[in-house]
C-alpha cells in the first residue's frame, strides 16, 4: 500500500441555507432576536399578619379571665403569637378553660 497518497484533511463545507441565528443575522436572512427581558426582581417580603392576629386572640383570652399583662406577659404573648394558628387556638382554649371543682 505504499502507492496510496497520504490522506489530507477535508475542507469544511459551508451551507448557506442553514446556520445558527447569529450567522443568519449576519447574512441578513433574519432580523436579530429581541433582547431578553431582565430577570424579574424578587418582591420584598410582606409582613406575616398571623402574629398580630394571634396576639389579639391571646390578649382577648387573657382579658376574658381578667389577667392584666405585664412586660413579661408581653414577651410571652409575642413568642406564642409566632406559633401556628392551630397551636394558638389550643393555648387560648386552655386559658379560657374553667378549673374543675374537686
């Protein structure tokens, strides 16, 4: 096989009918695509209305049994108000529960 010529690299073929969008824009076949819209800005977090509503429920339960709140009570109510509504409902039910006579 020494008589065969050495292989030579083939020239890349250019197909003018196909190409990526940048090539088609350069050839004037298509208009440039519109610029992508900027990413949507995250919305600022909205305050959770539950703690305020929960605190009002706890305040009402304490007022029903005649408890006057102190500064320590304020901290406890604030901590309890951060809990989920079901837990706050249970706590207010406990507060309102009448003590059984023994």
